[in-house]
C-alpha cells in the first residue's frame, strides 16, 4: 500500500456541511482514508502550509479532439463555425493527431486542477483518444461522436446509421471500465440536427441496455432550434423527451434557449445540464437561464466546451464567468461563489453519476484533488472565512501547484508527471499543420 499525507492545508471539503478546516488529508492507494487531525505516518509527506486543498475540479462538457484547433475558428456564429471550420478539421484528423490533441487538452486540464471530464470525441479514431485518457491518468466519461444525417459541411463525418451504432457498441464493450475504472463510455449523438430519429431511438435503448450515459448538445443556438422545430415538429428538449431520452442518464450541453416547459422537463426527468458560459459568450449563442433552472431543481454543472470556442480549458475561468454573467440580469446576490464552486465539484460528480466517489474530500472517496496557492498578488490578502469567493473570483489555473487523480500525482511543481509536455507541444504544432492541409484550410 502506498500512502501520501498532505499536512497543514486549508481543506475545502465540499462535504454535505461545506466544512472548511485547517488540517491534514491521508491518501492510501487511490482513496482518501482520513481528513482532519491525523496522527499517521506515510510513504510521502507533503507540507501544504499556506495552500488550499480542494476536490479535483470536474468539467462536464469538453472536446479533447478539438484541443488542437485552438484559434482556428474565432469570431464566427455556431453553424458557420461547425460547417466551415470544425467539421472539416475533425474530418481531417488521423489517429496520431487525435492522440496528441487529447494529450494537449489533458495536460492543460491537469495544470488547472481538473481531474475528471465528460468528453465528446469526433466520429473517427476514438480509440486513440481513449488511449490518451488511459495513458495520462485523467478520469473521463467519453465516447465516439455520432452523425448519421449531416447538414452541409459534414464531409466524411457523415455515417451510416448501423455503422455508427455498431462502432459505438464495439468501443463501449472494449473500453467501458478501462484504466482501473477511470474511463467510462457514453453514447454521444452530436445533436438532433445531425442525428436521425432512428439513431436517437437506438441510442436510447442501447444506453438503457448497457446502463451508460448519453451526452449530447441541445438548444445552444436559435438557428439550431429552428431547424429542429422545422424537421421534427417540436422544440429540442420536448423532442428528446418525446423520444424517451430525457432522464438521469442524459447530459445536455448548453440549454441556453429553453422555455418554461423545457425547464420543467429537465427538472422532472432528472436530466443533467452542462453549462458552458465562456463558449456561449464567444459564439454569441446567449446566456443560459441557470438561476431559474437551479431554483426549480435542475442539476447543473460546468464545462469549458472545446478549445476553438473558448479558447482554453480553464475551470477557474468558467467558474468566474458563470457567476458574473448572471449578475447584471438577476442582481449581485445571484450565483454566489459557494454555489458556483459546488457546481464545479459536487455538481460535476453528480452529472457523471459518481457522487459517491468524487466531488468532495471525504473518507472513502477517490483521491481526486488539487492544491491551490493563493499567496500571490492577485489573491492576497488570503481570507480563510471567504475562501469560496477567493477560489471563484480571484484564483487562476496558474495557482494550482499539485493535481492528483486516483491517488496518482499527475501535476506537481510546475511539471506534468504523466505527459511529456515538451514532446506534446512539438507534436501538436506539427499535427495541426497536417490537419489544416488535409482540411484545405
């Protein structure tokens, strides 16, 4: 048994009492075995005096396959962004470029204290992203993107329905539960616009059969909603509910343009919403009615979305943005810091269906955590009585000094321990050149 003792930290437990305490935390193998005042020896002792120990941050909507496309599709509306840039670039990926795109994204996530993600890959080469997830140590729910009725610009991403379903099942049966359980599979129909009703119904049935999640986009853009209304005769979330997809295993990214009926469907069905504030602002999509959703009991978490519509994967930026954008609309007391931080920890764990394992620092839970040094100009003076505000409004990803997943340190002392960062930077620059050339961009 290997053990790590973290001493003298300010521990933001995010337990049910939101307890904040000065003390220690003991990790044995992949689990937290003690929190508080600890009289115990360990294989390694880390003195975290002056630092804040937090649960690993959880992002519930990202695209690792797009990390390579940072800066390649700026200042564009959603459908143009997809059809003229993102889909051609995704279609030009090869196995190696997918792998390095995933490594690039995961490295950034680790540096910012993110330990778990819900990820949507592209249509092809998904197993190479899975290999990157397995190799690096991140916790992820991921899956192959599914597109069987693509609009203009779909190119070679357009699939046969049966092929898309069979490839998804093959990946699930090979990879679900891989890497010691860190990698779980989800079916990933891209969005209603690019998926036939037959595919969506089959996804519903297969997800129930295998007891896995479904992760898709919904109601991100008004043009998207108009297309769905014209083709399927219903608004997006009404249509998903009509098909029987709404439920506790459904994770919907965005949900900006939802009406009161749809919010009620989300609440009643237990459907999870992944809020992506920076992406929604950058694409000009709008501001999701998150306070209204949460007041009515909808389960909401936070994600950065893809690098080309953000352009980073920084959960500290997303927390701050999520809190700030609602205040001009609903008043300064809306989205208080503690609630926003909870969305990025316990809320993310609930979205992943892993609330019994991650999202808080408690005995028996997985050792997914991060250390944050607030002794910097932009955080000083440190106020232990106002720690949520400091983490949400002041802290930056560069303040993270250590990230641990499953008891394994993946980032420490400004160095990634499971990723050769220099090689990833070199390979990523070469990879985007190849992808752009193949995409004709």
